[in-house]
C-alpha cells in the first residue's frame, strides 16, 4: 500500500472496532459483518437515510454527530492559535463544514466561512447550520457569487473543503472550478470532508472537471472506492477514517462486493496451535523455484514459507542451486532437478498439502512442460507467481486448465500481460481483473498499493497494510512463500490469500517503523513475520 491511510485513533489497528463498541454500542456479531465494507455513492446515501429512519435520529442531529468527529480531528491535529478558511457548498457536505467551523470557533480557533453560490437551493440541514453560525456570532461569513473577486487565502493556516462530498456525479466547471483552482493555488494545506470536492466517489477522476488537491481527506465512517485508485492520490493526499455511527444493522444488511481487510479480519482468520502439535500438524509445502542467476528468488520464497508457519518445506530447484540453499536455509529440504540450471521434471506432488511455482524459474521450454504437467495433475491448492505467470501469459490457452481457486499473484505489469490489457487506468484494470477472476474461477492477488484480492465470485478485498518501501526486488517472492506456508497449514485458499497479503504488508510496516522505506529489503519482510504474527496476536 502507499502509506497514505491512517485510522483516526490512538488505539492502533484495532481502534475502529474498539471505538464502535464503546461509543455506538454495536453488537460484536454485527460489527463482524460490516467491518469494513466499501460502498458505492447511491448506497452511502441510502445508509444515511436508513440511519435517520431506523435509529431513529433527525438529519440535523446525524450531521452534528459527523461534524463532532470532524471537529475532534481538527482540534487534535491543528494546535491553537490558527486561522482556518472553511469553504461550504449548498449541500450537506457544506452543512458539515459550517458545523465544524462553529465547533472549532467555540474552542478559540479563528474560523472564517466562505459560501460560494455554486449550485441550487441550500439543503434544510445546511441552512440550519448556517443559521446556527449567525446565532453564534463568532464566524465571519462571506458569500461568493460569479464575478466576485476571490479571497486572498495566504493569511490562513489551512483551508477546509466542504464544497461537495461523496454524492457528486458531474464534473466541476465554471465559477465553482475557479473556487477550487484558487484553493489549490493558495499554497495552504487543504483538509477535505469525506472526499475532495470534484472527485467522484466510485471512479477514477482523470477527467475534465476541477478537483481539490487535499493534504488530508477525512472520510466519514467507511472508505470510498475512489481512495483506492493510484491516479487519485494527488487529490486525496493522506486519508483518515472517522467513524460517527451509521446504523449498524443497515450496514450489515447492505450488500457490496468490496471490503477493506484490516487487523480485525486478519485476527479472526488466525488458527490456534494445539499444545500437542508437531511438525506434521502444519503440513508439507512444495516450492518449485529458481534457475541460473535467480536462486535468490527461491531462497526468499522458501524463507517466507517457513517463517509463515509451515511444518515442512521441500524446495525443488535446479541441481546447481541445491548446495547453496542447503547452506543458506538448513531448515528446508531440497529436491534436485535433473537439469543443472533450470527446472524440467515435476517431482511426486502427492505428499504435499500446498504447492507454489514461479519465483525465478525462467521460461525454458522444459520448464513450461513442467508447469503444464503440474496444472493438469495437481489436486491440492496451487500458487503461481513470477515466471509462472509469464509462461501463462505466453500460453493463454492454459488459463482455462487452471484448477478452480488456483492463486495467481501478479503485479500490474504481469496482470496486463495475462489479460492482454493495454490501459494504465486502475479503474479499468480492476474491472478487467474481476472479469478475469470470475471467468477462470481463480483467486487473483493484484499486487500494489492496497493490494486487491479478487475472488471467483467477483468480490474484492482491499488490503490495509504495506508501504512504498515494498517496491523492491524479491517482495513478491516473499508473498508467494507466505501464502504457500499458510496453505500448507490447512488455511483455505481465500483465507490464505487475504491473511498472507495482510501479514506481508504488516511485516513491512513494522520494519519501516524502526528503519526507513528506502532501505527495506525483501528478506527483512520474510524475517519480520515473527513480529507481524506477534503484533496480530497481541490483542
């Protein structure tokens, strides 16, 4: 992941769960169902309505609740004294901005409110908050009409964007675009409420309309789909989830294919270990890896298999690589291929509870024949990565022969070759990836920021861990090893992929916390799994 996400709590990764339980009295069994869904624009609007109807709560009181969460964030992240310019639109996002301005002004902040006349009639809740601003008398209000001279923003410490929220469905142009351009050109930090104004909730926004370039985005209750697209990073900056208590049963009932996978989910998947367990209790893994000049990939993947808890590991690799791996990783067993510098013969796969192929294997014709034989004979969970994916891309007829729930772990370039995709648009890539996974009945791990795990039913799990330090050679080999190690222990393929991706990113995050992104090595992620498992179990 990009390192741009932050949960607004001092309680760590589990904090959102704890806050919901403490303040909103959400039953834990319901919370398990809703944690953490990602909804589309129309669904988010429906959730507001359901909360108002079913809690019940007045719309203005629900807005006040959301605004309190926003104001609390500002009060804790921006010290007094500071001068804040609030830009409020005509809708409920503008109502939030006005409520926050009133709240921080009551705490001694210097707040000034700008009201651009950018759309039709002001909503009822927004008008109530404007009346409250006038009643309080602490926040100067300036109305901006087309043709007016735009304010000088250089004297403010930062700006708050409440022009539009997640409900926008058209490009921002004309006078409203001029307001956004003035904000972006001010040189001030911008904090956007829910979404940067001009950014569509569900889509990649590489289009004509103006968009606020926020430093921070305070997304209310749940992440929005647009926050997972790399092209939108320049708009949303660093995003923070602020829970404020939408109706829990409604959240649980509403169906979406998208989920944000976090520590609560990961912890629920961890298997406990019996006091009387032995190495045979945790499975046998087979890793087919390595070729001339690429034995490091085999070593990294093998180390990750063992660090992720597999009981026994056999690495099948070319003959010349056996001695080096025996010395570097004595905990693993080795199987030597007849060929010295590439793989050509498939060993007996019947004893193994999970198999992975790909790291560093190259693309020799005899290696391709081995892959074909493996695909046709295997009856156990299978992971295909790296050169295994490149061979599939060159021989796409093999994709239809992959056993159901085979796990493919491509980075974007590898996936584009697999799918014959030429577009660099992440929204389009995600759509194609969903179709790809459903068509071939496989599990697709599309690596990158917020790594997507896409399942045969078309559902998508966005991962919450990881950082840009992982953009270095060998990290994909480590992920393959982690997933294989979990499969060997009996984790179901869909659980092994989600948990494996989470642990992979968490280990990298823990390494970076005591070091730097620039210096992170793939081997450190493998060895850091000891800390990742401990951190996940600590709650």
